[in-house]
C-alpha cells in the first residue's frame, strides 16, 4: 500500500491519509490484519485505470464499467475513485458546482435570505421608497475593479456608488453609509432590494438595515429579472461609456465612472420620467410637494 511504503520513507502517516483521502482507521486496520494483498496497491489496476482515463477522460463510474466490460474485472466504485485520487486524475465533466447558502442550511455558515418583498413592483411614489442595489465588474486595460451602486426607483437616479478592487462586504456597506446617514428617519418606509449575493445575505448587512428600519428584499434564486432595474443601469454604463473606449488604467476608469454617473443623473433624459433627467424629475416632485403643503 502506498501509505505504508511512504511511511517507511519517513513521511507523516496522518498527512498521507488526508492527501490520499484514506481513513487512518482503515490504514491501521489493514496493518493489524497483516497487510493482506487484496488491500494493497495494485500496480496493474492503477496502470489500467490510467490508460482508460487517457483514452476517455471520464469519471470513476465510467472507468469501473469499462473494467467490467473489457477486462471482466469486478472492482468497487470507491476503489476506482481511490485509485484516481492517488493517481491525481479527475474527470473534467460535471464537476461539483458551488452551492449557495440558504435559510435551509442547518450549519452556522448559513446566511439570511429574505423574501422578495419588491416582487418586481418597480414603481415608487416618492424618493427613497424603493431602492435597488447590485455589484458588477468594470474593466480597464490593465485589470478590473468592482462597482456597487444604489438606485432610487422613484427617478432612476444613482444615489450612491463605490468602487473597489475587492468584492467584499465593505464595498457594499460603504454605499449604505452614503444613503443612510445620521439624518435618516427610521420611521419612513423604505425597501432595499438586491440579489442573493454573499454581501447582501451577510448577517451584518441584515442587522444594519434592520436597525435603521429598512426592509430587506432579495431576488429569488437564479432569477436576474427580479433586480432588472439595477442590471439595466450597469448595461448603460458599460455600453454607453466603458465598452466604447476601454479605459487605459484604473485612474481613467474611475474618472469615466464619475463622469458617466454625473451625466446619467443630470443630463440624460428618460422617457419614463416624461423626458426629464432623474435630477429634474426629483426637483419637480420636491417643488410640487412644497407647493401643496
């Protein structure tokens, strides 16, 4: 057995077992039973598994079936998988994908996923009633950055944005700090909608918004249309600005983002806003509100 041979050469048994995914208890049981040959490392079987994998890069089930069909050799699935681990080969087909944490996860790593309160109702009757937020990559010729924005659905304005090299919680919380300042009134109704990204389901994010009376809303899993309004802004940013002339470096990219968001808020009319820019539409609402008081 390979663990036994390498242990004799001075390697750590525990580390060898962990690397080869062999239970230490099984190894010591094999030693106690006198190192039976049927549990030893079979060089011929290893060579045959290697040859089958080179010809058809498939998984352990396929290789096990081929050993039965072609060689008439009965081998357990787990045995073939163990040999593949030892040989350092792995099927490139249907690898295990990352699994999102949900409220059904029983362990402590589970994050909080809230209901889809917004429910694609993108119409708002006043500023700061319904907000959407998201994170996206933005590229320059030397690399890429991440941008986080908060968009007000009342007038489609970008009321906060941050840019960072890191896709982490501070990227998102810095946006929150720009909107929910000390003057924020926690009694007013406000929904902040996002996808189920790890920042937005993090306990600290949920607690922060709960503390100031903001309702957290999450898109349904794998449903981009639930946050289409925010995705729409990123599409305009990239197609109208960043993809027409890819910025040379990070500084040029940051300047381009600043300029576009200023243009988007103050000089880009939208038909949904009766031909006004977001800033004009908001100012019109505020004037009317003061007039009828």
